């Protein structure tokens, strides 16, 4: 056997009567749908439930798989210590999954456990499932800061292990939708919240899983969703399979979106190889973009490619425009992969004899020396989107009123601390956001006062 189906479910502790103490009835529609989803799982009679949760251990560049024989938990932190759980782990499945990750050099495993107790993202789904079907073993997996596509790739590996072990497996994707649907909700209101919820319920209701990877990180962040990567992982586990899809409900009574869908596998379907379909489309887009790259971006790409794949630093090419050899300026090289930042390093002012050398050096630094990211691997190079910002002269300003997030970058200085933020960045829509981020980059609090401000313009090359 292999993957039999999956469910998309939320995890509000309120929904458990011992926690809600009567208040759970405000989401009765969600409760009824949850019960139906649990019956769906029971009907499939899985030997193993693979569950992904946003509230287990999360690393920026690593998928944590819960180790050991099992774990316990309770809703004590939600004032219901009497509601307790005990889960037995499928250790053979975990071992096989870790071995496959090692074989593929994929960043997943059981290292780095900080808290072995079951989290509420796990316990809420188990509360409903255990009432109707307790005869399973669990594989619990945390999300990561890696791309949506990487979550889908990991889901594919889960499906491969299920097939190799001949396990009857159901996938449970635990995750709430937007947390910003109402002014009195836990994170307040943001108009992006309802945009996200409408779009995700449409995509999941159609099982159009290739579209999951096209959700902009800016939209996900502003909507304050927590389940998107969990849904992506389930999509990977169901990749290439024919599905009977049932959208059960969507509620936003509490200011948080709760969506429930079920997916029954009915066979194989090559037309539903969603990751391959998406990768094919992205490859065509990258080819078109590559053909349109100007000399600045081509030079950055040549530099990082040579360094990452061969460990060599290139010399100045003979065919560079004269302006790149004569101009001195600071320059930033930014790398993105599958819609997410993968590295960004630059210089505020010139440190090389021309901007071409500035780009060569900063492209190497962006790909190998950005402390926020692991070095770019050779197999990633072709998937990188590169931009180069050439900085103009900086000028000190007296007030934030002289800034414009689309036109000007900003440099914030206080004492020896200095932080820079480029202009016209996705997700940075206000001067307040721009200053707060720049201050944090300087090692200051976002509301630090008494800072010196400078602004600058850039010429951005894609």
C-alpha cells in the first residue's frame, strides 16, 4: 500500500470541549466538519498517520522529525490538564524517511529536538481522530523556513517511504489559515487575510496543488497564516495521484480562518504530477528571464556560478560595458530561489576600483557568506534569480518624512551600529516598516529613537 488519502484541518484548542468550556459552539460548523474528517480517516484504516504541524520544532533550513518511541502531551497550557494524549511513533517509518533524506542530501532528520511533548497542532487533530480510530502509529514532522516547493518535495519522499514499507498511510496537514480576519482577532485585521483565505480554500478545494507554490511570501506573511507549508507537504505526499476531493467547511468566526478538506486517493494520475508541472513552468520562466538579463546580472551570475561550482573567482570579462569599468559605487547582489530570499550581500560605498569588481566580489559573498543562510549548493545555481542594485550617493535627512519606500533606500546609524535596507522591496509598504527593519538589521530595537538617517537611490538590474 501507500498513501490512502489526506485531510487538511485546523488546530484551535478552543474546539476541544475541555478547553472551550462551552465557547466551542461558536464554531459548530467546523466541529461537524472535523468529525466528518475524522470518520474519513477511520474509514481508510491507516496503519500510520503522518502529521505535519507548525507548532512542533521549526528550523529555518531543516525539517525536524520527532524521534523516539513516542510522546505524551496535554492541554495544560490551555487550562485543561485533564485532556491528555499518548502517541506511539512509527519508528520504522521514521528510520526509513531519515535514510532517504540522507541519501538525497535533503535537510531532514531527528536531530535538534528541544521539546518532546506533543504540541496543540498535533493534539487537536488527534482529539477528533482518536475518538473514532485509535489504531495507528504516528509520524510527527515540523515545518521549516525552506521554500514551498521544498515542502512539497519532502512530501514526495514521505509517499515514497510509505510505498517502500507497504504501509497504509493517511496524511494529516494541521494548519490554521489567516490570523488577521477580524479587528478583535488575535493578530488584528489585515485586508490580506481574507484574500489569503479565499485563495487557499479555492486551491485546496480544487486540489490544484501546483498553485500552492505560487503564493507570494508577502501575502502569507501579511495574512499571518500558519498552515501553508503543512498543506504543501501533504500536496507532495499526494503528488501524481488521482483524488476524490471534498471541501467541507471554512469559518472565520474567531478572527482566524479554519478550513477543512478531505482527499481520497482513487489511483494514479500522471497529469497530477504537480511539482513536475510547476518546475517545468518555472524553468521556462527562468529561461526567459535569463535571456533578458543585462550585463550587471550576467556578471553576478558568472561570478557566483564559477565560485560555487569550481571554487574559482573569475577575472573581468573582456566584453563588459565601459560604464562598469569606469564607475565606482556600492552594489548589492540579491539572490532568490523559488520566491524566497537566498542571500543578499553588498557594500554601501565602493571598496573596489570599479563596479564590475564590486559585483564579482559581492556575488560570491551573497552566495557563500550571508550568515542568515547556508552556502548555495552547486545544484541550486540554475534555480537562482539574481538582481543587482547599484547605489547612488547617500544623503543625510532630518526626518522620515523625506523617505519614500519605493524610491529611497535607508541607512540607520546609532553609535557604531548601522543598518541598511534597499528600496522597493516586496512586503515593505510603509516608511515605518522600512525604518523598523533597518533598525533591527543594525542590532537596534524596531522603535529605537535618536538614530541618524540617510537615504539613497539605486539602479536595479534584473
